[in-house]
């Protein structure tokens, strides 16, 4: 892969999530202008020996090189993407509270991470705002955000919380 921009590591099915790997692979194709007819060959050459053997078994009796990129990705996704228990993920999300060691940006980051597999769809933004505010530790930051009306956006909530936190830290 001489003169390529970036690199794509070998896929390791025992530790890598196929969905994440596929996103990176597609961006690699994009930045390097990899033609559609070469994508299968590149995929086969970067997935590693063990993963290729598994893919070959999944494709049998057809060889992977005779399938489309999308067909191969579908097979690999079924094999290597973790199955998500949506309601377990939502339970973890809804039960989360800002920890004593977390500042508001750390709380925000943890909350965003917890929301990834919840499949909230179009409701994600409003659910995140609600949970960001209601999950804050009791105190002046929560009190400040509770003064806002229901049109508060996630970005506004984060900005207000960070500003209040900075002001409080400046008073100490």
C-alpha cells in the first residue's frame, strides 16, 4: 500500500468490533480513492488469517473474492459485532449518576458513551439533555440548570454547567 494515506491495521476478530473496523476501512477507501472493484481484494488482504478463514467458511461454497463488499461486510458483522441487549444498555444509561470524581465534561462524556447502544434514534438529543441534567450531583450546578426551560439544548446545558463549575471553582 505504497503512497497510501494512513494505514489500516489487520482486523482481529477476537478483540475488534466489526462495525468500528468497517467504518475505518470505508474511510480508508475514501481518502485513498479505492475503486469499488478493488474493495473486496483490499478487505480480504487486511482482515488477517484467522478472520479470513472464518469468512471463507461463512461464504462456503463460494469464495469470498466472488462476493460483493457489502455481502462480505454483512457476514463479518453477524460474526464479529457484539450483540446488544438494548434494555440492559438503557438500564445502565438511566441509572447513571454523576460520580464525585467527575467534573461536568467527564459526566457528559460518560453519558454519551452510555447512550451509544441504546438505540434512542431521533429522541437521542432530548433524552441526553434530560439525563445530563437529572443525573448531575445535587448542588449549585444542578440548581442552575433547573432554572432553564424545556427548550434547553444539550450544547447549552453543557455550556451552562461548565461555566457554573468554573465559577464555583474560582470561588474556592
